[in-house]
C-alpha cells in the first residue's frame, strides 16, 4: 500500500490534561528518557524524509503542537515544500487572532477537539479552566479566516450522553465534518474501565448522531466503532469512511520507528473468530481493543451475515 499521510508527533507537552489522553503515559516515559519533544532540526529531518518517500500530507500533532515556540516556523517550512498540512489541536491558542492569522492559508485542514457541548462537560474532561471558551474562540477565529475545520470528539463516561449536543454545537459553529472516536488503547484495562462507557451504552447515542447527521447533511466519521455496534444497516458506511482513511496513514512516536495504523490496530485489537469469520466485514474490521475484551468479553459482538441493501456496501 502506498501511504499518503505521515502522522509525526512534535512532542508530548500539552496545555490540557484530558482524562482520556493516552499520550500522558508516553509523556511520563519521554520525561524519564529526557526526550519530551523533537528538536526543530530533528523534525525538519523527519519532514524531509517522509516527503522523499512520497508522503503528500503531514499531520502536526502531539501533545499540543501549537504550544511549541517553533510552531509557525515548522508550518512555514512544510508549506513551502508544497506538502499538505493537517493540524490536530485543542484550538486553545488559536483564540489568539495573531497566531491564527500567522498560519492562515497554510493549514489545509484543522482538526479541533471539543469534548462537551458546554463549559462544564468540556472542562471536566480537559481538567483545565477556561479551555472551553478558548477552544470555541479558536474555532471562530479559524472559521472567520476561511480555514477548513473538522471537529473531533473522544467518547468518555463524562460525555457519551452529550454526543448529539456536541454535534449540534459543531454545526452552530459552522463545522460540517465531525469525527467521533472511541478511546484508543493505552495498554491497561483500568484505563478503559475508568474512562470509557461500553459499546452497549453508546450504541443508541451513536445512532442518534448518525440519524441527525444524515438529516442535516453533516459528514460524520466514526473511529473504533464497529459495524456490529451500529443499530441500522445504512449506518455501516460510517465505519468504512474513517477506516479507509486511517489505513493510508503511517504514524511515528518520538522514540520509535514508523508503523502503519492498520498494523498497529491489528496488534492492539482482538476478534472472536468463531463469530467474526462469519461476518461479511471480517476483512475490514480489526475488532475490539484487547483491554476491552479482557474487561467485557465478546458478548456484545454479533456477526453481520446479510445486507438487504447492497448500496450500503462499499467494498
């Protein structure tokens, strides 16, 4: 497969303390190894390397990339190469109109995280005062400057019954593309047990978001939410869209070599082969996070063996 996107973490530092953050554990390791952030020259080396290997877009991510002193310099450098830039951010520092203007026209896509439809829920998750107002202002600034924004929300026990209202908040802010993601693997069962609701708990909430998105012409994408956990057959296409995009991505942590998202998830996830092999999505679905299975088993999984409307099948 020819990879299109390189996801390279600039560092693990962040101005939020989100309860669902899996980077926090890596940050502790990085601090211990005295390698919290890539130096400017190191990152320039990585930029040049991936471009030479045919990568057409680079994700600036972290931690929080905008807190770096060399942030605008790196944006300028990548932009001058003609490579597309995706900025994954909490959007807080973009509330500074001067910073937003300094990168205007250079970022092809902003992925800005909002985890609650109101200040109380969002800041209970970010554990940072005034983060809600700053993120909202950041979104408004980028929107006013003509930036293309995708909203991204991580599901947790604190917001899963607020997902539809979060989607509506994005819409109010003019955002027509929304990512909803189940929390990533951290390698520890206690993480999912403490942070994440079960797939059964979120099933109707996700369906409500899908129904609303279809009615309001919103481009909704689901991450780590499986076909067998979607209520209606026409909702299956939302599983496909994001999986296809992610399979074209290579990711790099600070102290490791590049690896593909597809291989990463296959290692970190599990299936019940007695059920999954009967499912028509077996080839495209990586399964549940392994920690989730350790906690709850495969009881929620039901193979999909028939599709009434073939138009809902992408492959």
